[in-house]
């Protein structure tokens, strides 16, 4: 994607060939800033503090965090310790575990003298693979938007929740990949952007990147989605997911379940876009997933820009008021119209996923 006309990824290797630069998402939409990560601790803090977020980007950042650890100490014990540190940062996103497992296997397969080179090579591959996967998701989702555009006049109105655009991935996005592809193909598309409280990833991040790409969009409060669907002003919903279970249940930003319920009640198709590494084949259903509980300050305070350009954080609740802040919820497969993957669009079910990933069926049989 481009920022001020300059192509860039949300994470990219710096000119020194050792450190990486990330887009610091905590500054958006008020300030576009990059940050240099050079150590395991830098990478862990960036994930934990949500300077980077989104399942694919978390995985990519963790991969480079492991590179930093290996550069400091290539021993097997140091690698195991580094993986434990990174795994503890965000328990819900399965890409984190997948990336670290994949990296560890590749690194430990070579002798200590070659581990730094092997680590950086695999981390780069993970990033490139994510970009390719997201491009394929965009192509497969384009068919849905294109066929809908052919059936009706006016723009195709898409509702999305949270941020599943290029900022949540290395590049291209998941839920927004079909939107960008449709817009670039000349299809008239408009996006209803949920603000996505409490961190406002929709109002701050999705709106920012859609504006940067020139895609028509409108920010709405989270509770407006059902009203818009009831009035016939939403043609389809597309969200991302942090973890997809083997049965098709999807775990995504808190509030996704409510959108799926409203879509089901109003006959609005509800799609979830996901890359293959986001599928947790070991999780039989959403009932077994850990739901991250985040700091209460995310709910009791809000950060914004004043008229003078100063970015300030203000309190919204009375001092001392208890806050419960689950970061995610689970949408049952029965409410999901289809799963948009890099291999095609599947029914949200065990059989639907296995039809696209038959190697998992063979692995289970073996």
C-alpha cells in the first residue's frame, strides 16, 4: 500500500539488514510514525502494547523478534525462552503460535553457526507469503462483490468491524482485501466502518487507510450496524478473524458476534476473510479458545486530538468504576455465510475448511 505516495509494508526490514521498521499504530490516525525494533524485548513490547496488531502482522513481528533473539544467542534454550516470551504477549491470535512454531522448526534444523541466517530468511518468507495470501483473498472476495454489483444499481455497501486491512497484515489486508481489489477494478463500493470500541480500530485505523486509498467510507458507532441492516443499507458484512476453529467458529474483535446476529436476523450475508495460518486445526470449537482480557483503561479512557492539534487522553468513567474488557468474542459457524480464504470461499464448517485444505484431512488420518 502507499502512504503519501510511497509504497510500504506495515513491517519491513531496515536498511541495516538486522532491525525492522513498523508502522506504530498507536499514533494513528493523528500521526503517522514508524518505530525501529532491534531486540526481542522491542518486538514483545510492540505486540503487547498494540503498536502492531492484527493476527498476520503479530505473527510476522514475532518472527523477527525471534531473529533478534537468535542474533543475541543462537542456543536451543535461548530460542525456547524467546518463544515463551513472545507467546505470552497476545494469547488469542493463533498466527503468533504458528509463526513461532514454524520459525523454531526451521532454526533448530541447522547448526548454531547458521541459525541467524536461517531465522532472517524464514521471517522474510513469512512476510512475503502473507502478502501473497492476502492478494489471493482479495481475488476470491472480488467475485462476491462483483456479482453483487451486477445485480443492483448504486454502490455495494459493505459493513466491516475492527481493522482487517493492510495495517493488520504485512500488506493487502484480509477483510479489506476484496474491497481494495473491487475499488481498483472500478466497482462502486462503499464501506460502513464500525468505530470498534474500546480501542477504535475502525474509526482510527480502517478509516485512515481507506481514506489513504481513496475508498468511499462512512464511520458509524458500533450500535448502528443493526439499524442499517434493518433498513436495507448493508449488502454484506466482511470481517477478519484472529483465530478460526476447525468447525468454522471464528474468534474476532469483541462485537463481531453481535454484527453476525444482526446480519442473520436481516438476511444479510456475513463473510469472514482469513489466511490459512489463522485456522487453528487443534481447536474443535470456539468453546475452547482463550479470550484475552485487556486493561480497563481502554474502556475508561479515550485518546483524541484537540482543536489545537494536541493528542490527549481523557477519562470517560467515574474514578474507581470497575471495568470488564474482553478483547474478543466467538461467532458460531452457523452465523457465518462463508469463509474467504486464499484457496477460495468455503462453507463455515469442518467439511468446508477441509475441502480447501485437504492435506489436513490426510494429516488427521495419518
